[in-house]
């Protein structure tokens, strides 16, 4: 653990681990005026690739986040995402640019484990869904640490409906993020809890959105150097309300679409329905549902058959039957998964996302 205050650059700590040294090296490069930085994509949808980002792009993104979330100089930030990727690096940039004292720790499933409510306080952090789930599931006593924050960002992977229901326990504003390395972290936020909770992402100020012929989102903003970034994310754009902040619903990735018997199935929609059933837990059962994802496996008759790959714990048959009936009603018979395939542990990318391709290859 390392504490770093941008206002006290003459008395910075000495790094105790290679990870801390890496964080300090970036901070020194930033304060030294370095203009170009090379970051790598997470590899969740393919081989990690290098992306060149300019200082101006990263500054613009940090300032926009601070403006949107109301962050002020002196607000303490917990940096617990991997700084080798854009989400973690941008936490450092926000701290340096906005004057946020930072506590930097190595990434772990439960980043709050060594902190004490009432003694330790933070105003801002960014987490991946697995970290949120681990805290709520295994360390409910740490909830006051989250409750006292101004804002909590959750990104890197989709949040299930079960996790979103659990996030409702957190008093601080919690936002799902939408973005990628090419857009210098998030360009849109979706409130997950409280009276302002929404199923739609809202673009940050000045971000321009549109779709291509596939219905996939493209993005232009100051953080992209005003270059158009084309994604593979299928979205539903809402009509313009005149606010200048476009809203959209994220439907899923075009490259995840399953062709089963000639019918195109968007697996993310199937996953949402399954989680909506699993979220209705019996009374006195606070355990969150297992992680899962929907995939298409080769099938001689259908081309691809829809299956559920579930981590560690199999879904009980009664709730499975309920989920199948709901999927058949909402999405049609071809979208109903044919089987559940349990695995001991999902393979993950370095940023903590489920590596679906590697997990499927391991099954095969």
C-alpha cells in the first residue's frame, strides 16, 4: 500500500514493491511533462494491442470525469485497478490532474480488506464488478467505506442484474462505465443505484455518438482527438432530447452474436434474463449468484447451440426451468440455452474480465 499526495511531491513515499515503483514511475513521467503514452487493450475481445495516447487526451478525460462527478482538490481516491491498463492509469491521471490524494494498492478481489470503516475514508474509487461482488458478498462490514464516497465507478465488464440489485444497498452514487482504451477510459455513465438508477448510459458532455449499418456505436470526443472510434457494440440510441448528452442502451457485442438454426441470438440479452431469475434469492440468502456467460458451441444440426457456462456452482433445476421459460417468452425458442456447463474457475484477462474465448477453449 502506498499513499501519494500530488500536493506534496517533495515528500513522496519510497516504493516497497515493483508494482508501487511502476506507479511512481508513471507519476514522475506525468509530472515531468511526458506528452505520449503507450497503453495496451485488455485483451478481452482479442489479442492485447498497443494504443498511443497523448497527454492532452488523458487530461481532457480526467477533467471531464472530475466535472461530471463533482470531484474537488483534496478528495481522497483509492486506486485499486491494474495500472498497466487504461482504467488504472486514468485513476492516477485523475489524482494528479485534480489534486486527489491517492492510496495505491495492488489489484485484488477485495480491495477494502485492509481498511477500517471510521478510520479510513475515501471520496472516490473505481472497481470491476468482481471486486464489488466480493466486497458485498464476503465483507459486508466494509460497506460504510463505500457509503461515504462521493462516487464509485464500476467498469471493465457488464454488471449482472443480480449484482445491480445488491449495489442498491450502497448509499453512495455508483455508476457503470462505458469506454475503452481508444476512448481514454469512459465516455458514458449509467447510474446503478438510488432514485436516479437507469438502464441507459448517458454520454459525457461533448461526446458525439452515432451508429453504423450494423447498429454498432461510434464515438467522437476531445478524448479521442476528435477521431471517430468505431466499436463492435450493438446499441439502441434514444431520440435526442436537446440536452446534448446522448443516451443509449447497450445490447451486446456484434462479434458475440450466436447463429442458432439461422436465428441470431444476442447472448447478453439471454444473460440478463437468467440473472433476473437468479437475483430473486430466497429470504435470508445473501449469497450472490455464480458468474456465468452465454456462448454458442458448434452443433451439427443448428450450426451453433446456445449454452450457459457457469462458474463453480450449478444452477438448481427449478430456477433453471423458470429462466428457460422466461427466455422462451421474451426472446423466442432458439434463444433458450440447451445446457449448463459448469467449470471450476473462469479464466480471466489481466484486468479481471472473464476471458470467454480461453474458457471455452479449455472446455473444448
